[in-house]
């Protein structure tokens, strides 16, 4: 090989090494960010587990008759109530079928007011 060709080859390798070094620096930054994020997630997870364990212990310590008397009404209940108002049955007997004009279904009403 000629001296000029060898010099060009070395220059090309040097450029590639520089590019790889730059890429490696970026990966190192990303890795440091992920390690830091993982550390914070582990701390948060430990704190949540402690709170969950403390809540479970508190519930176990309550006498049986001091537990919740009524379940919390949530989005599912609201959806069923909306369907009933729109004219559909929500009871297990006629679920999804259309109610007759203005007729109230005792099964649906019993279900909705059972909370």
C-alpha cells in the first residue's frame, strides 16, 4: 500500500472511533438515567408496600362489625344506572333488553338500590 492510502485508512478508522466514542457517551448517559429512574422506582415501590402492609394490618385489627357496611359505588354502578335511565334492563333476568315505555322493572330497581 502507498503511504497516502495508509494515512487515509488510519484517518477513516480515527473518524469511526470518534463516532463510536460519541455514541458510547450517549448510551452511557441513557444508562445512567435508567439506573437513577430504577432506583427511584424501587424506593417508591418499597414505600407503597409499607403503606399497603400498614393498611392491611389496620384492617385486620378492626373488629368484624366495624368493616364497611356498603361497598363503594363506582363507575360500573354509574354505567348501569345510566343504561337503566336510557331504557334498558340491568337486572340479571332481562339484562340488555329494552324496557317497555315508562315501565319500571322491580328487579332492576332492586339491583340499583341494593348498594
